[in-house]
C-alpha cells in the first residue's frame, strides 16, 4: 500500500485493527531506509531505527549526501507527532519525551548532522551550521507529514532545545508549537556577565565557597591528581591528543566543575563537596563524578567535536570565574571551544547568527514554550519574548536544574504550559483523575 494511502486509511495501530502496516509505509517514503525495528517499546508503540538520505549542503546538491539517523516511536497516524531535535546523537532506545507522553503521540528523533553516524565519509565542517541543521529538520517534517498529517510539536533539551528554536526561525510553519527545555541564548559571545553573576549568586554562600575551595585544592594537588588521571588513561587506553595533555584536561575539568555541579546537582548535594582536608582520592572521585573526567580524553572528546565546533563558530560559549584560582592556572582560555576541536579544522566565529535568532524570537516567534530551571547556569542567558512574540511563554521551575521538566513547574505554571501544549496540538486537556 503506498505511503500516502496508508496515511489516509490506516486505523490506530494500538487498536490491533490495521488496514496497512507502518513498516511498509516507511519503506515507501523516498530516501528513507528502515534499518531495524527494535523491541522494548511501551504497549501500543512500535520502535524503528531509520536512515534518511540528506544533502550535505541544502543549497548545493553537488556537495553530496549523507545518511541521517532517525528513530520513530509509532502509535497511531491520528495522534499528534512530536519532532525530537536531539542536538547530539539520537538515543537508540524507545524513550518518549515529555511532550510525547503528555500528548500520547508519535515521536520522531533526529540525530544532529555530523554527530554519531550521521555524517559523510569526508566531513566539510563549514556545512555544520544552524541553517543546514534547520533544513535537515524541515526535510524530515516534510517527508513524514505524508504519514502523520495531524498536529506536530517540536521539542528538545539544552542544545536540542536550541535546535528546535533554530528550526522554527527558518521554517516557522513546519510545526504547530515548540517546547524548548533548558535552551540558552548567548546573543553576544563577548558578554558573559550574566553567566558570571549567576555563578556568584546561585545557592548559598557556603556552598559556593566550598566549590571554590575544592577547585583550589584540586589544583594545589595537581601532581597527584594528574597522576591518577594518567593512570586511568593508561588502564583504559585513552589519550589526550585533542585537548593536549592530562594536565590541561584536569585544569579544564576543575574550571568547569561549578558549572557542571549546578547544572546537574542541587543544594542538597553541597554537603558532599570535599572539604579542604579531604584525601586526594576523595577529591579526585568527586571531581570525576562532577565534571566527568572521561569527557576530556580522546575516546569521548572525539564524539563532541561537532558540538564544540558549533559553539566556536556560531552558538558561543560561557566564561568561568578564575579570580580565586590566581597563581594556579597554566592554560589561558582552557574552556574555550577551540581547545576541543583539532587544529586542522578551521574555525571562524559568525557574530550574526545568534542575534538573528534572538531577533526572530522577539519579533516574529509564535507558539514557543521555554521551560527553564532557576538553578541551571546554562540558562543564565535565556531566551526572552519581545513585542512581536505571539502565544508564547517562558516558564521557570524554582528549584530545578538542567534536567527540568514541565512536571517540575509550580502548579499554575504547569497548568498553563500544559494547556498551551494541548491547544497547539489540537487535543483536549485530559481531565484530572
């Protein structure tokens, strides 16, 4: 049965009364490959791993193509569909996003271009731009609307949330609404005062002082800490060619530790920050758990080259406080994106990209829901609405971090956010049980 016909006639899969099969319909979509159907999805859902042939350069067909990895959680052609812009590699497990759960809808996950397996044999990094990714997402929506003709909602968290907004900037009518979680808006990469101010005021003074003391101790015991780090690298066959050395990687992790702490932890974890008299082993384990030391070694760092390339060419990055570490630092600018991208990959920052996105949100954005955690340093520079923004809102969860959800919002904010989501999707808000 042709895909278009299936979209019109198929009954709900979960009813068990199918007049067409979703796998057959997927196989009929041009440029799409069904890689496999995996078990483990929740009752009423089927889970597929897919590959979609995409242009390397949407403005120049001669630049070639690559296969972009997608996932599909299918439940019914007559349910809303959620476009999950991951921003990174796409999870190959059948996990529904919060909007997909709330709407009881289908979900299409999209691996960001040049992450994971979604890259050409030879990568021209100049094509790793927010516009090219937005065009990827546009082609996904255009293709799958042949099967799912109802309402569409896009969503993503952190970099994925940013990607969902960037998609709307260039293709505002592709979806009926967007839920962006923990999405920063670094309009001017030269101005980091809001971020630094956040780190100087978040939590309690005693917790902030404890984090600073732990940073100092880690660098005062640099030789012992690096020795442990190098021993781990040797045992796992890891190297530090991208960052430069275990010593530089350690310093970078120390600098990022407070950011990572507030991003993923809460005030209740302050008591576990090592005191100045803690053993070096305790300090090392805490730093590893907080800043994830494996991230700076090549086996993991290689996976994040596309991320840091985007930060260093368009999206920008944050600065970190260093005054309390005077005399202990060896590598100026250790947290800058350039340090995480091999030197043979050219990088040039485009200062027009983020102001353009910000301007669109303020003057033309519509049906946008930004969900932020008030304890999350990543959104110290958040998206803001403007005089031309329509039917949109920014919702803050007072005690939440980077993992914030609509469910974390205060009751009134949660009700308003949920009502907006259901209104955009064109379905009634379920009655409370």
